[in-house]
C-alpha cells in the first residue's frame, strides 16, 4: 500500500507581483463566475498556473481542478456508470470534472490544444453554471458554477474567433523587462521555496483581507439589489465596443458585468464610467478587430478584368461589369495532332502487295 504524497502549498495570491492585469481579471472572474472565465495568453514562466492555484485558496472550501490535455468528453461532463448499470440494471450518472470543480477553479493549461467539443462544453458550463448531459441513455443536469481559467501560448496556435468570443476576459502577459522588478519576483519565489509556511505566514493578513473582500463582493453581485448606474455607463460601453468593431452584443454585456464586479470589489455605491474604462481592455482584447487596432485592414484582391482594345480615338472601355469577379480571359492552348497507332497484327482482309517481277 502506497501513501499519497501531500499536495504542495500554493503561493499566496497577495504575494503575486508584476502582473496587475492578471490579478484584476482573476478577481473579477471570482466575484462573478458568470463572466465566462479568463483566458491568459503569454509565454512560459509568467505565473499563470501559480496565480490560478492561488486564487482557489481565496475561495472558502474551493476545489482546484485541472483538466489534462488527454481528457475525454466523458471524463469532463460525466457519463453512465457502467459498473452500477451492469450490477443493478439501473442507469446512474457518474460525475465528471465539471461536477468536481463546482464552487472552485477549473484550470486548463494550453486550452488551445483541446478539441473544440471539450472547449464548447467548458464554456457552456462556465457561462450558465449548469452542466447538461444528454447521452448514453441519460438525461441529467447538475450545478457547475466555477471560475474557468484557461492559458495558451500564442506561438502554439490560437482559438477560433467563435470560441475566443465566449471567454469573458482575456489577459496578455509579457516578459518583465524591468531588472528591479524581476529581481523582486525571483527573491520572493526563492524565499517561498526555502520556507513555504514562513512565507505564507508573512502574507496571512493580506490573504485574509482578500478572502473577506471577495466574499463580500460576491454577495453584492449575487444580491437582489443590483448596483445602480446611469446612462453615461451605457454610453461608455457602447462607444468602446463600437470603436473595437466587435461582433454581436456579448462584449457589451460582459463589460457591464465586469464593471459591476469591479465596483462590488471596491465597495463602490454605484457603477461609474471609470469602472467601465478599467475593465474595457480585458473585455475587448480578444474581440477587437485588427482594423480597430490601427493595422491595415485585409483587403480583397483588386477586381480586374481585361480591357477592350482602344478604339481609333484612343479611348478604352473597362468591361469589368460584364465579367464575374475572379474570372480570367481565355488563353490559346497549343494542340498537336496525334497520329493513329499502327496495328500490331496486320488485318487478314488487307490487300496483299503484288510480287515484284524479276
């Protein structure tokens, strides 16, 4: 019998420095899990996994569930319990990872490498808070309210725009180039590795304050009385989304909910346009059209058609309107006459040549 090794203690969330956008996005998703999760883009070694694991510790009794790359759809959403079915001839649902992650954090590393079917199920449950299973003769649903955190390295490929749009927030991390900041992060990590419990004790008070503020903000968002906001908030949201040239209205809804989560986190009495401005980048980063970023828009090939020969007055006429877009004029093709093959066996009915006279 083997003894299970104890899980390593997580790095304190309060001690994470150098990634303010990441901290804010994770906290907002924890305040309102219905935002649809957080997608973190960035190179290796930028504290993506560390921050996600530390966030789960701030939630009371929250599990931290990791979805491996080789997971199947059945292991994610759940399926028929074959053992129970064969033993008792009864259909019983076997919960999957979505059920285990309820109330906690579901972490997916390199989410861009997962099959689209798994990503669809993840995003459906993250946005609705309910996992619905209709398969193997089972019709079952259960609560699945969790904070979805997905990471990806853009160098290894990206997600389809339809899947990107369903993520609530997105953060793009970069390598830290400030020498003093890099040294401070390295010293903190080395101190934690040398004495995890002592390091956590130094940040225990800050951790407790974050956890209490998170519980209070979640209660405000889930309460019956929503935080008020005026027309200027709607106008700010609409202007930002129009400028980003986003598709649909999901960005508007997520931006309003994110602003509400930020206002609740800060204990504000109402949602203001300033809250909208501070969450806009995380909402629009993965939805903004390239044209809105100042890049040259992708242009279709110029519609060209052969021009008619100029008349005797030198005026040429463009016949592009008479041609299909992309049509090409006919070109002459060389044709060589092929000689018929001679029969291998002479025909018996062929006339015989007359013998030559001596």
